[in-house]
C-alpha cells in the first residue's frame, strides 16, 4: 500500500530563538510563520519565490547556479513549489534593499528567499535571507552567511536550502550530504561494479574503485570519512575499509575458510557489525576497529545477516530465517537471541534503524513484489512506501525523513537505479545517475 | 549447452589461466570499464580444460560427470538427482586426485543481496559436505558464494531462476586449495 503524505501549515505560537540574523529588526508577528509539518495532512506544496541570487562581485554564473540548486533542493522535497521569475512583480536588485512584500503577497508567495554571492580568488561567500511574506519579517534564524571554496559551490547552495527546509518543517536538513553507491555496467550475467560517491541529488560523481572485482553494499562511517563494503578483490567476499580522503583500502583480517559481508558501523564509528559465514552457516559478529578481537553476537544454525545499530548503540536490528522465512529481529548490542518484530505476511530483510531512532526501514517481499517499508522499532505501524518488481536496501537521509533504495527492472535487460521516497510514501522519484546504480548509502550531514 | 553456459565456461578458462584468484568473474573477466583489472580483456583462451573425451580432463568432468546441481526456492537440501550428480563428482575427484575444487553457491534474484549471499554459501556448503562424506579430502575443497550477483540465465521467470539456484564445482589443477 502506498500512502500519500500529509502536510499542513500549522499554527505555532512562536519559533525558538535561532542563530543571529543579518536582517533588520522584525516587527511583531501578526500571524503564524509559514510552517510545514511532515506527516500531517494533505496539502499543496508551499509556494515560494527564490529570485536569482545577486552577484555582489566576481560571482558570475555562480549566483544564478546557487539559487537554482536551492530551488531544486526545496522543490525536490515535494513540499515546496517555486514561483517562476516570469510571475514576479518585484525584482530584487540589492541584498539589503527594501522588500516590497505586497508584490510577493500578490503572487501568493508564502516565503521569499533572497541571496547574494561574491567570489574572490577561489573563495566564495553566499548570504541569504528567507522572509515570511505575509508578516513581512525574516524567518527566525534564516538569515545566514556561508563561505567556502568555489569548487564547493553546490554545498553552499545545499546549506542555504537545508536552513530554509529546517526552519519551515522543524526537521533536520539533508541536502548537504553525499551518497556512496555501486555504479554498474555490463550485462546482467557479467555485471561490472565499482564504488562511487555523489551529492545526494546525483551531482558531483566520483569513482572510488575500479570494476575489476565485485563490490557490494558500501556504508559510510558516522563521521563520513570512511566507507566499509564487501569486495571480491581477494577472490572471496571480504569486508574492506576505504579511507575516503586517501582512497587507501584495508581488508579486514581473514578468518580462514569464512566469508564476511553486510558490514555496518556502530554509531560511534569504533565497531563494525557484519555477517560471517562458516561451513554454510551465517551469524552476526562484531569487531572493534581499535583492536579487541572478534565477538560472536548470534549463534544459530539459521541465516543471521544485515545487522544495523540503533542510534544510541544499545541495540541491533537484523534479519534471520530461523522460523523458515527471513524476518526482522532486535537484540542487545552485546548479542543474544533477539525478539522478532516483523509480523506481517511475506519476507522481511535489510532492516535499517533510522538515525532519529523512531523507525526501522526494511525490504519486504510478498506475493512476487518487493516493497520498501517502515515500521516502529517494536514492529508496529508497518507502512509500505513502494512496490515494484524489485526494490531493496533502504538507506536513511541524515534527518530520518527520506529513504533512498535500489530499484531493479525485470528480465534480461533489467537494470538497477536509485530512487528516493519520503517516509510517508510521498515524493517517489529516481535519482539521476550516469548509468545503472545500486546499493546507495547516505552519509551523515556534512560539517 | 546454451550460449550463456558456453560463454561462462570460456570465461572460467580465462580466469583459471590468468591467475590463481578463485573469483573467475573478477579481474581479467571484465575488461571494459575497469581501470585496473589485472588480467585485462584479452582474447578467450580455450586451452586448459583438456579433451572432453579424456575421462581425466576438466572438460569431461564438466560435461559428462556434471559440474552443477540445482536447488528449490530458498532451499539448500540436496535432491536425489543432485545426490546422484555429486556422488559421480566425488568418485571422479577420488580417482583424479590432482585437482582441487572451488564450489560456487548461487541464488536467483528473488531475495535481498545479503540474504542471497548467505543462501549461496549454504548451498555451496551442502555440496562440500556431501563430497567430503563421499571421501573427498576436505583440503581439496573450498566454497564461495556469489548470491544473486552472477546469474547463469537472465530472464525473470522460474525457467531461469531454476537454473540460477545452483552450486557449481569448479576444478583447477593442483592438489589443494
């Protein structure tokens, strides 16, 4: 079942005091500020206006490119609709000039975002303000300045959009983030795979490995500085750790005669949990990266795999077929039998704990279809968000409100691609990639 | 033999000829797109399997004894037919002690990547255990799982899935692995 999202504008008494603003002193609010509450109500996207940012010196194309990325980020959430410049009555010609709020009210823009960009050498500075058009005020905390290198200009745009999104939804941002994934080529029976990273929206792709051996299911460390994945580089599936900065690779010490796969970091980054197969039996193990040896967390003749920590590090959700079909279980981080939480019909796999701790995302297979879904951590409130021939492997956006996953089409020409959907099932869309792609994993929000 | 099966066999030869890396789908088999593939995309080498009429050749083992067994959905239990093939494999291995084998476990595409890796390993281990029970020395056998990464047939129907749920005994010259 796919449920539509419900978002409403809700009355709030006051917004908490935010970061210092660049704006003039606000007048007393006459009505509540613009607000979207994710997961409540069905409503049209909020109309906003983001006139092209102003070049305050040397910015050239960057000014327009940055405002375009801000628009793309906000519209990409499905919660905002940008009012094109052809409909604007006023022009913004100066960042600090007065705003003719009546002109923006007349086109029904609830929020107006103005910005200015300047470049000196390879340094770029972006400042912006988001206005509550109906109250004629600056949104609290939504007037900031970011500086960085011109090479990182998209990050400046993502940061601007993250602030606006956060102020209006009350949720954390997620635009200034990266996604590691497996870039695929070649026919289905001889697929070539290599690791790649991109901005969350598919831009700025960089390749991290070549495709000389199969690589599977990469995951970011909580700091975003390392990636752990399964590689056939040694000939057998082994867990490999890659330093994102230097691209140095390190294969975890081999346990002879075993296969290791499905690794994930603990929330503090100091431990990895993974599956280890020995003699045909797969169990879950933990390894402290600082030394301390291997610890076996499950001990059963069934398949135990796909472990994922709760954000406080105290529990692990995983997949087991001990009852005959794969189902989802939760156990203490130190190991144990675990408590089954999946209760519906079908097969459940690849559980992933939300970074906010409130949901577990999973893959479900039932009656010949695959679904991405979410459930509460006790298994209640199961909600299927997608349905297709093959959807699998959800990963959480840093704010725990959006999921990305792999969708593969059927048949000999079947290809994998990356898709995202929000946790209410709304805003399902494909992430643009150069070629087929699978196994996405979201980074934390960048610093 | 189908076209797909034939090309797989040739790739296997290339892999064995190129290096000792047991991943016969890996370095050398790929070529296109790989920046640093060890083997490159050289021509296909059909030497190494030997004469299929020679009962001590790998070609004979693959074609006449049968190098693979198939499994039911989600299962790793050996069917009577599979046991027959594996008994013949064990007899052959016991007579031709100059070969070692990697047993590859595979799954069809109906399942998650992680689960299928574990399932493929279970299937490979079922074959390994059976061969050992028939007297093949354990140090001549190793297992590997490819999960759903290397289907033999590419259609998304049971006809293909049935051939993809397999364990393949891949021989190489040498007494141990």
